[in-house]
C-alpha cells in the first residue's frame, strides 16, 4: 500500500517537472500554417470569397501546399487564377494561373504577396460547360 502511494507521488512529481520543462517561452505567428478549405461546383466560372490574412511580424504571405481535387463528366482542364487586391482596395490582379484537371488532383503554390492584400480564387471552365465539382485546400504561410 505504501509502495503504491510512493510511486504515485513520484509520477506526479515527474509529470509536473516535465510539463514545466517543455513549456514554450514565446509563440510566433510568422511561419505558422493552418489549412483552409473550399469546395463547391460551377459550370462557367466562380469566384471564392475574399480571404484576408492579418498577421503581425510577417512581411510576406504565400499560399503553400495547395491542392485542387476535381470531378466532372467532361474531360480536359480549367483555369484557376489566384488573384490579389492590393491593400484590399481597387481591382483584382492575377498573380498565378493554374491549369487544373477536370478529373484528378492538381497541386499549386502561390508567389509571395503582402499581408495587407486580400486574395481570392477565380475558377473558369474551358471548353464544354459541364458541371465541375471541386474541393480545394491550401495553407497561408508567413515569411
């Protein structure tokens, strides 16, 4: 009985000390990744909502580890334009054009842009206007 009590005390003591030993001193937003997801369908074109990343201590942002999975009864490709709006004002400017397969998975990365810029995806169906179902994921990465 005393041995179990002693072992319990030792285990609690070890857990407390190891918990303090690995406590981070400071957390930083730069370089932190969180995946974002968007899915839906379109026949002609579609614009996603305006995404806006507001990070401190970050000079540039890029969309990394991007993936677009698409299915359609038609064969071929469609275009995905990554567009930014400088300082979240004015008109949209295309910074990257991606040719995505209507059936399959396409991977992408974006060039770096300012954290003050809003961004969106503009998807345009080429050729036959049959329905394309898509599922996208990406991770905004701060530099």
